[in-house]
């Protein structure tokens, strides 16, 4: 190896070891959400976003007050999501599900899951976040399982194409 190549290799190794240059790992994708008009559900919505931020590494849900990738609103119907593409669209915190006894943080985490590319999977299992209402009102688990986490990681690693879809989560 020539002296020039040797110096270049040593300089690169030294820069990596002291953190001057990073590895090829990409920074997480930031997906913004605006939930400023969600009244009594504000804290539950923020907790649902935090569940995902604690569960995956290559996407971060960040709350904003202006224009956002995801808009959250509230009405008196059933929760539902309107996905326009991966990480983009809106969802509704429906009071009907809350009034029937469904957990607000689980609803929030579930609906964010749709915007992160996950479909409904009505398994009836509380361990499956995307089973939604089929797990019953006793289910309070807001956390995605390992398969759901891995699917979101893969979606954002490959920037999978998500077709516009409406998810109406009525039981």
C-alpha cells in the first residue's frame, strides 16, 4: 500500500474512533403531527406518539403547531385514519370508542400505526396493537409487538409505497 493510502486509512480510522465522521446509518425520518385541536385527548395523543418514539429507531413522531405530515382531530364517531402515503394523512380520535370504554392511549398508538404503514389485523389479541377494538375494552396495551415494530422499521428503511387508504376501526 502506498504511503498516501496508508495515511488516508489511518486518518479515516482515527476520525471514526473519535466520532468526527459517522457510519452509513441514516438519521431517523421526522414525521410531524399537529394535535392542537384535540382538547381532552391531547395527553393521550402525545403518549401514543411517544410509544412509537420509544419503539422504533428510524422514524420519530414530532409534535408541531403548524403545518404537519399528520393532522389529528376529534369527533363523536368511531376512531379512523386517512392515510395518503407513508407518514402522511390524518386520524380522528372518536369519542364513541372512548365512551364504550376503549383506552385512549391504545387508540392513539393504534391510529398512529396506520400512518406508519400498518393495517388493521383483527386478531382479538391484546398483545397485537393493530388488533384494535377486537381485543376488547379490557385491553389497555398501547405498545406494538415485535412484528409490528419490525414492519414499521422496514417501511421507513425502504420508504415503502403506501396506497391512500381509510381505516375505519369500528369493532
